[in-house]
């Protein structure tokens, strides 16, 4: 719409609004991500994102020192005629020179259609860290975690008997680990200690731990790596049914085993009370002996996990 302006001049303005975009827009670059405060991990993939206004041809994407301060440090992520892009996929290398400050920014540089050189840098620093690989995880053990040894705690000679070694199987090699990376814990004051640490040379995922003496009767014993995933072995002489308490129910459970009652047959560590290698009527006699020796009514102290 035309209108009379001061001085009898005539002027006119657009009736509606409009914008300038695409290749005709004022060329401009601006880093969007990472733009400050992020934590990136080595050997992980990320997308470097930036505003590319005016169809700027990207020539350089660098990792630079966060402080600037005249530092000559730069790690080239990509150089060349990369096109009028606004993002770049980057796999952070496992190894690359650390910047003087230990922190980083992204620098992007390109050339506008008019030949002007433009650059943009992250507003604030970000970090790149080394992510430690996961520690080996226990996937099985022999004896199994939560098992209770119900057999007699001494031989006729008076020598202590019981579980004195355990084999752990991990989900990956435990090469580089040592005895100091494992522990034994129990509520008893006379706990055993690790005497031997044997990694299977044919399968470095398998570890056998030998103790200086059997685990303590009446207690649960925790054995395993200090980073987590330990297993529990229980020892309660007479606890045939593994309920954590020695009672007349254990005698019934042993009789059911001897009679072959379906679903009541138990492994040797629960039923072979005299440690003869087979379960016989003699084991009932030995179980009653344990009752008379003070085990009747005893409850397991410590872990169970059964």
C-alpha cells in the first residue's frame, strides 16, 4: 500500500513478513553439541552437531584445548571439503594426545559461498574420560552358592573336615588378578584364609581358591572378589533339609532320601552325614550322634542364600 510521506514523497512497505533462507542467508556457524558440560567416553560414538546457516562448506572439525590461551593443541577429527553438513559422526579414539588443560572444545571451520572463512567453537569445555572395562562377573561356582554342608565336621580321628576349596567361573578372563583381589568373610572368629589361588591355564575364566582349613561349622562363609559377586557357602552339621536349623525334620528328610521318596532325594553334601561316599542307614546313626553332640536346635549364623 502506497502512502504520502513527509515532503510529499511517496513510500511503500510489504504487506506481509518474509525471511531470507537457504543459500541466500547470511553465512553463520555455531556449535550445538558438545557445547559445554558433557562427558564423553573414549571408544564411544557421538554426533557432533552445529548450526550451518547459508550453506557453508565445512572444511575442518577439530578437537581443541578448552582454555585456548594460544595453545597449539589440536586433534584433527576431520578435514577436507565435507559439504554443507550440520553434523558429523565421531568415534572417540581409544588413544589420542591429552590437551594441556585436560578439557576440550569442538572447533568447526568452513567457507561461505562468497569465499569468507567462518569458524565456531563450543561455548564451554567438556570432558573426555576413559571408561574402565567391567570387572569379571561370577557366573557359577562349585560348590554352588547357597549350598549347606550337612555332614559331620570331624573324622573319627578328630581332624576337621569340610569344604576347603571352591572353583569360581567368570564371564571373562581373570588374568592379572591375584589373591589380594579376593576375600573370605564369616561371623566366626576362626575364619579360614586363602592359601592358594589357581587360574586354570586352559581356561582363564576358571579360578580355584584353596583355603588353609575347612569353612567353620555352624556359620555361613562368604568368598569372592572384592569388586562384588561373592558367593556363600554354609556349614551346619545335621541340617539335611537346608532350612538353616537342625531339628527332627532333618531326620525325616534323611529317611525319605534313603527310601527313595520322589522329590526327596538329596545330594551327598546333605545326606552323606558320615562322609563315607554313599548314603546308608549308618548316616541316620551318625545324624543322631550329631543331635546328641549339641547340634540339635542349632541355627546357621550368617549368610544362607539357599
